C-alpha cells in the first residue's frame, strides 16, 4: 500500500497579519495532484488541521473542499491536534462518507480504521490517536480502572492499552 502521512496544516493561520489561505489552497492543489499521480491508497493527517479551535468560515470551506477532492481519490484518516477543537472537528464524524474517518473523540481510542487495498481487501489497520489532553480525557480512558495518571504519559499509556486490547481480540 502507498500511504501518505501529513500533519500540522494549520488552516486559517495568519502570518504577521497576512492570511495564508492562498498558500493553503495551493498546498491542497499540490496534495490532490500528488495523491492522483502517485496512486496513494490512503492519506493520514495527524492533527492541527486548523490553526485554532474556532476557525474562520473561509478556513472551514477550504478544508471541506480539500477533503472532498481527496476523498474522491483515496481514503483519508484525520485526527485532531492540540490546536483543533476535538468536538468541532469530530462533529458528524459518524455521518460522513466511508472514505473519511475522523478520530477526535477519546472514547473511540482503540477502534481500528481499516484501510482497503486497491483490490478491496484489507490492506492496513490504523489506530489513529487524536491529541489527548490529560485533563479532558482521563475519565474517558479509565475503562473501569482507576484514572490514568494526570499527564500525557498517563493518557497515552491508557490509549495504548486500548489498542493492545483491540489487537488481542
């Protein structure tokens, strides 16, 4: 399989008061063409999709267009980062088309995203972990055990245990 990994798009960013919307649009044009030319089977986007938790409307439209074009070519797996609002980014994730998987909810950590190969068979399994803020996700990762330690190491350890449990069947 051909998997392209990218991150830190920061859509909606301004640099010294100048909008980078044009640069983002040019990047997405390039990315779509790269996915087409290289016959990419999946695109993984690891966090910081937006530059801030409440992005400008123009940024939402730019991202929507880019994801629509990418999903017409391949499967896309997207996780929220520390700059994103996990709730906003994940809104409606269960209603989206099958080519787009958004992982922003700590409750779904440990659920695999299955990526088909070009022939429709299972090609890869991805456990996409969103940014896990210890204060916001500890209770969601407890799984009936005591709360994970109030640290990034604690919540990541709990997330990895969920992945291991899923892999163990």
